[in-house]
C-alpha cells in the first residue's frame, strides 16, 4: 500500500500557479450573452456570475420536404477548413498548472486501525455502485473525517477510478465536518473534464464559484474542451459562456489552441446556424488581437464567412478584414471569394460580384455550384433576368451538371419577373431530373399564380404537388386563398377542415382570416360566426377590416363582440402542460420568482418530436414570445421556442420547478388524467424494440412512488428502474397494451404508428432507453443514495 501510495506526488505540479489578472480592452463586439438552452441538473445559485439570459436564435427545422434555403445547402452548411489538422485545445491540457493537494500518506497516520480501515475502503469502494458506496461510507461516519475522505478521493483518482472519487467528494459535502478544499475540487473537476464527463465537471465548477472562489485556469480550459468534445445539444452555448467567464471573471488569457478550437466549433454548427454566433466569433477575434496571439488565415476566412451570412451584411467590416489579411501576407482563398459573392447577392452589388467572379475564374480551384447561384441572384436583384439565365446555362457547361439550388433560384427569379412559361419549363426539367426537394419551387409557382389570378394553373400545380411532396401548410394556405378568391367556398371549407384535422398541416391565424373573409363576403353569417368562435377559442388575432364587418354581423344576431381578455390557459392547455412537465419540460423563473417562462425543446433527430412540436406550437401560440412566433412566409417550427415571461405560470413553477430543480408535485395523484399521460408519453416516453412502453421521470423516490401508486389505482401495473438522476417507469408486455388503450384516444394520429404498444420500433426514439433492464437493480439505490448520483448524459 505504501509503495502504491507514493505515486500520489505525481499529481502535484512543479510549482504553484500564479494568477495573472488580465483586463481586456472593450471589444468592438462585447461578449455575447447566452440563454440557459442546455438544461443542467444543478442549482442555479451561481447565476450572479453567469451571463444574463438573452435568447439566441434557435436552430431551424431541416426537413427535406418542409423547407429549403441556401444556408442549408449541404456544400455550405458548414465552413470548410483548409487545414484539417489545425491546433486543438486537447494538446495543451497536460501543460496547465493546477493547485497542489496536501494529503497525508497512510504510514503518517498514528493509529493502526485507521490505516487498516482506510486501506479496506480504498480496495472496497471502487467495486460498488453509487447506492452501495453511500451505505458503506454512511457506516463509517463515526470515525471518518475530512482528511480521511480526502485521502479516499485522491486514491481513487490515482488509480483512475474518478467516478468513485466524485461520489466520495459529493458524500463529503453532506457531512457536518466538511470544509471546502479548493485543490481537491480542482483536481477532481479536471479529471472529470478529461474523461468528457462535462456534467460532473460543471457541477464541481459551480461548487467552486458558490464558495466564492475563482476556478483555476485548468478547470476553465478543460471544461470548455469537454463541452466542445460532445455532440449533445446546447453544449456549444455552454462552452461559449464558460469561455467568456474565463476572461471576464477569472482574468485569464486562454491558450491559442482554446481560441482556435472554440472558433472552429462555432463554424462547424450544422444547418447554417453558425451565423447566429457572429458576436461570439468577433469576441474571440478581439481576444486574439489584444493578447497578441497569432491569427491564422482560417480565423479571417471564417469571420468573413459568418458576416456574409447575416441578413444585413456589414460590408465595411468585411473590407477591413480583407485588408488585415493582405497586410498579414495572406491570399484570399476560394472561401473568401465565395463569401464576397454571397454578400453581393444580398444587395445586388454587380461590380464587386463581377470582380470577384474574375478572381474565381483565375484561381486553380474549381468553382463550386453555389457561386453560380449567388451570381444569378446578384443579377436578379438589379432586374437583369437574361444574365441570370445565362449564368444558369453556363453552370451546366462548366460543371457538367445543374444543382437543385440553381433550379430553385432560376424558378424564383422567373416567377418574380412573371415569365411563367419559362418557369414552368424549368419546373418540368426539375421534376424529370429526380432531384429533391420540390416543395420550394411549388410554393413559389403557386404563390405567383395567386398573384396573377391564374387559379386553374394554381389548382393543377397544387394537386401535382400533393402527389410528389408531403403536406405543407404554406401551399395549403395559398390554395385556400385561391378558392376564396374565386368564390368556391364549398371547396375552401373542405380544404380548411382538412387542414384542421391534419396535425402536420394545421390552421393558423392567416388561414382562419382567409376563410372568414370568404364567409363574410358571401353573406354566410352563420359560418362566419363559427370561424369567429374558433378564432376566439384559439386566441387568433382577427384582421381589423374583418372585425368591422363582424361587428355588424354579430349585432344583427344580437350577439356581443367578445372583447380581448387576459391570457388564460384552457383546460386542455393545462393538462397538456402537465404531461409535458412530467416528460421533462423546463420552466425558468426570475430571481424574485414573480415571472416564469416555459421553454419548449424538442429532439431534432426524433420523428415523433418533429410532429409533436407543430401541435404544441399551435396550442400555445398566444403565449409564445414574439421571437418564437412564425413570420410571414416562414412556416417552419424551430426545435426550441419559449413563452413570454408571465406570472400566470407561477403555479406550475412552484409545483414542478420550485428551486430550479425538477420535482414531482405532492398532488400529482389528482392530475394523472389520460390526456396528461398521453402527452407525457409523446414528449418524454419511448417505445422499445420489443414494444414495451417507458416513461422518463425526474424527481424524488417518494414522488415516483406516488406516481406508481396512482397508476396502479388505474389498473396500470408498472415497474420502476432508476438510472442516475432519471427514473424509468416501464409498462412491459401486456401492461403496455393496457396503457396504450388508455392514452390512444389522445395521442396524435400521425404518432400512433410510432408509439403503438406491441409493435416494432421504426424510429431511433428508443436509443436513449435501450440499456434499461428492469430485471436488474437500479444504478442508484433509492433508499441509500442522495440526489447527487449519476447524471443522465446521452
């Protein structure tokens, strides 16, 4: 034992760290503030040190038939780095300095019995799971002290049993004799981070801040690398937040590799969402400048790339960055030239676009397909449609093929110039080519037909679209407007009812106003009143011109116009919300807990969630924050959206998130109705490959027991398995069929094939629960373990 323990000094640095206080200059772009998009399971007591919450623009849905945009083109959705090797922050972790841990060796302890017991614990603890480990430590409470527990934690780290060391550390924190040990917390956080266990590393990081201490440079660095090394949604936002605090709170100068790694991660965001991180990228660039560090070519190129994707392009900033590149002796590569073309396409800068095009032709690299698309758009902005057509034909000669993006763009250009014969011929070419998606061009064609009053062509195009594409609310709304415009209200009513019955399409304020206009114009007052009642029920806003006509109609029938009332959840909305909260929905509260915000977050890789999110967005549309509402011409629902901050949600915050932590309400037995269970299943449940049904639940053991007792009172037998912080309630074999019969009437029709009990899984939704075995013991013992046991990282 003495021989093995002598290696403890290997963990000690050669010298103690020296804190360098660094006060950066005020940057052109201040450090951006990130919202708590990534749900952590810890206390929010460290909030005073964290950035204030200002929402980041959410990632958009990328369903092939639902939406198309240049930013989602596969060839440019991510920034392409010329040097794939680069400099990565992992390489610098071994050179970071951490404080030294002072702990006695076993042979330095005076009591033989203490040495023997510690040696036994060192051997025994790593062999047990969390629940048993806690029971063993609880049995030693009479003699275990701070120094003994510290020795156990350090020994576990020495033999690379870091998970056991973390459990010992968390057990120590619950004891009355515990004194905070900065060196131990730092070393343990660093080991957790190096193993990419970012949740545990972050928990210790927050513990350090809660003690009024500033984490060491190594902890900041390693935690950022841990976040960047995982694909879990929200980790990049957390990495950015920690990076900003490393500079502003810690006063540290991050290593060059850390700047570069974070910058690369920003540019590697999927689906074109990198453009929303421009401020963060500018902050990294500013820190590289003020610290006098080397700025690589890819930093300049990437920053220009980000600027070119903005809705409003800062051309002066791009010009300055290009000048800085030239002064540093760097040549403008293909990515820079493509970015310049993209920026020119936003405002129709033909002269700059043509100069850039000449440079592209003179380069040794092949011209990418999106460059032709941007050039077409530049000419269309200034009304030179013929030149756009020439560029389209030139693309096939140069590349030997025509991309789907170029077809969409030329059809859009021709529609805007009302050259419909040419647009139809290109649409025919596109269909015959077999390329997908077709929906964007169908939408553009039908919208132009509506504007030109070509209603017969609009109808035939709409029917053709239904044969080749999935249903889409936008094109249904265009067809509905056409039917109302020509006075075919019978067909319009049929289409409107179909939209309302199909959850994947749905009705919104625009479609309701369209059909209401048709009924009022035709004098069908009874049906107009029904639509009016539907809009009041769904809290849709009625257009002012229609409201004037409605008032006279309602007065004639001696009915009062319903005045706008304060926001209030309906019975259905309340039950749906409870089901979602049981499934893991999050509520954020302000510091005084007066106003509360509900954060809806859906898994983009789950087909059930992709279907459910539109339904939920429609259900709570009147409560949504303006940034989360759909804009005209955009029918895509983001994977994350939130409500306004309102005191009305106080009841649900107090019941389900009283202290920033998920709990199971004491009165949950009163609220488990079939509709609550159905939405709990749709949002936080899974169907296994064997056809069993699992429901995920977070909270205390007592709360879970109350839920199980309530389910059994409804003749629903179930089994419970605890895995880390999560409880899994399983309905196995015939029990799953009884559960399904109860909730089936309330499950969305489009989800029944994915969630029906007893059938094979057709989606990846069961991946998270694939290793849940109800025949084995729980990973964390419910009676002996505390709430700090293992987390539920995917």
